[in-house]
C-alpha cells in the first residue's frame, strides 16, 4: 500500500486547512495483480461450472429421450394439451394451499411457542404442564402426518358431534397445525435453552421477574437464533398443505387429480408439482439468505 499526498490548486503546500495536503490510498502493484488474479480465477471457475452444467444437461436429455419407453412416457406425463387444460384449474386450487399456509403457519408459530414455553417452565408446580407438553410433542412428532390427517379429516365427522365442523379444509388445517406445532415447539425450545443462563440472571439482577425475563430477554434471543429452522418448517408446511386433498378439499393437488381421473393422463400431476416447486423456491432462497446473513453477523461478532 502506498500513501501519496495530493495538493489543491492555488493553495500553498504548507497549508494545513481543508484545501491543504491530504493522504490518499493508492493500492500497490502487488495488490492490483492479486485482485486481477482473483477475478480471472472467478471467471474461469464460472465458465467451467457453466460448461459442466451444460454437458450434464445434454447427457441427461439424450439418455431420457433415447430410452425405449420415452414416447409413451412423454404422452402420459408431458402432454402439452393436458398441461394447458390443467394449469388454470391447478392455479385456482393453489389459492387454497396459500391460504392454508398463511393461517396454519400463524397458528403453528403461536401454539409451538406456547408448548415450548410450557416445556421450559421451572419449578415442581409446573411438572404436570411440562409432562403434557412433552407428551404432545413426542406423540405428534412420531405420528405420520398422513395418518394424523386421516384420523382428523375422516374420524372427527364420524363422531357426529354437535357444533363440530365437518369441513375438510378446516379439519385438514387442524391436523397440519397439530403436527407442525410439535416440530416448531422443539425448535423454539432449542432456542430458549441455547440462551446462556447469565442472560436470565442479568435480567433478574435488573429487577425483572421470571416472566418478564423470559418475555423481554430470553425469547427475543431464542427466536432470532431459530429463524432459519423455522423458515424451513414453513417451507415443509407449504408442501404438505397439498395433503388436505385426501378429505376432498379441492386444492392444487385435488384439481389435478380430478383431471387425471377423467383423462387417465398424469400430466396434471406434473403441472401441480411444478407449481409447488415454483412457490417453494423463493421461500427456500430467502431461508438460505437469512441463514447466510446470520452466519456472517455471528462470525463478525454482531447481533444475532
């Protein structure tokens, strides 16, 4: 690194005012060459990656299209006619999946937080509450989601209880909330337990009681630390909203299933799958961005 002095026109060299001599950074020749070398390596790596990706894609394409059963597979799974027919109906059904994601996602976060707090309460008086919260998470994390959906969507209407809805959308959303709140509760609990006990002790020394220390000191740190896994659970929830179709709710999957049952062509399933992928990718990339940002802040010693 070289420091050189620049002088303003019309000012004497010895003037120490704002118009006088000032030091300006000029990178050394070695640094310039090093930066140029790094840029050339980055361009070379990008070109190699693009070329290898292109070659891999061409090889996979040739393997698929030259397979003996490709003509029949193309007609059954990749029909442009049925894709055009299914696309608007699948999009119409996707609106139900989006609404389920928003409502169930909010309910899952609230219920998961309450269960996590119940599991971390201290004192023997709260033992029954801790035991119930632990039993809830163990049961619904171990129960397959598809079985939970069948029990709730098909079993609850069979009870014929007064005042209990039989709407498959509401029942399916309830089953999703029950299952995912158990997973989210464990995420929140891990975040709460990751906060160092000194934080709670410092809050108590400032005059906060246990409830205030949990609310204002522990929970904010726990939630910030667990944002990436929480977003991953929401991505999984978005995909699993398609399972409510087992109860007859006309979502994106059910809309595709109706066309498949009439035409015996499976292209609508491919359309529905691609729509879900298109909806999931932005959420996944946002999760990756948040994770990388928090990792950088933690590495630099910033707030996480």
